C-alpha cells in the first residue's frame, strides 16, 4: 500500500494507505472521521484517475497491517444503504473503494426492477465488496461477502458533492439503467482492449457497476 495525504478536518492532513491493485483503503483508528470534505473529493478524484490500474484479488484471509491478526468482516448502514468492510479490533479497518463510496453517499443500492433491467444486458458483475463475480440474474447480493449490488448514481454523486462543497449543484436526471448498462459494457470492452495490448487477460463479460461509473460521472461533472 502507498501513503497518500488528504486534508484533515479543522487543520493539517490525514495520511491514508491506499492500494490501487486491490482497490482498497486502510484507515488507522478514526482516520475516516477525520477526513475533511475536501479530502473526500480529492480521494474520489484519485479513484477516477487510477481506475484502469491492474486489479489483483484480495488475500484470503485479510490481515491487519499493524499486528497481522485476521480482520473481521463487518457491516454498517448509512442513508445510501449497507456497506461492508473488514476491521481489526485494535488498529483500524480495511475498506474497498466501492464500499467507501457507499459510506460517503456517492452511490445507492439498486432496486429489484433496476437489477432485472441491467441483468438483461449484463449477466455477471463484480462484487463491489470483494471483487467476486455475481450473477445478477439470480442474486441481488454477493454470495461470498453478502455486499449488496450498488450503483454509482449521477444524482447521488451530485448530492454528495453538493454537501461536501456546501454549494448548489445542477440537478441530475434520474439514472437510466439501460444507459448505465451500455456505458459499463463500453468501458469493459475498452479496458479489455488495453489489457490485451499489455498482455494481460480480463474477463470481458464482467462489469463493475460502481467503479466503471466513476469515469462516466466524473467526466460529466468536470
């Protein structure tokens, strides 16, 4: 993991450990609560900028980088829904980029109707919690870590950014599941092409409804 500095509430900086290969963040103690709104936005930008980095599967089990004890699978609820993370009882917690974005209100969970509409176009997606494949024709949550299927919603993003900026943001149109499915497919095809050029292999049928949506939403907001 690499150390990155972000603005802290009141004054100073918070140094977070990020791994772009495993798409995750390590928070010591209460660092997540100390992250200033500007820091959340900077982290969102960084996730977008590094979205094409090669991804590697998470170790199983995950262990605390401070004491090497096995992390405990945990779950909390915020307004946008449930989010999953793994914690050490003494030193902090590990959370994926996708689950962090749920925690901070950038995404929302999909309704049953939206899952059915997207599943007609994309059969399998990556779990936003652990990266495992989820057949959304049959499942509404990951069978491995039980993370619910979530979506990066332009309206949710704009509402979150409005809160963090403390300023009005232009009202977004409701998300169109069919348009989102097409955007994910296009993004995955382009990523597969770049992976083939680098000599690596990526499953072309796997879409990431949340992280692939970062580029679409951020380009629009920019």
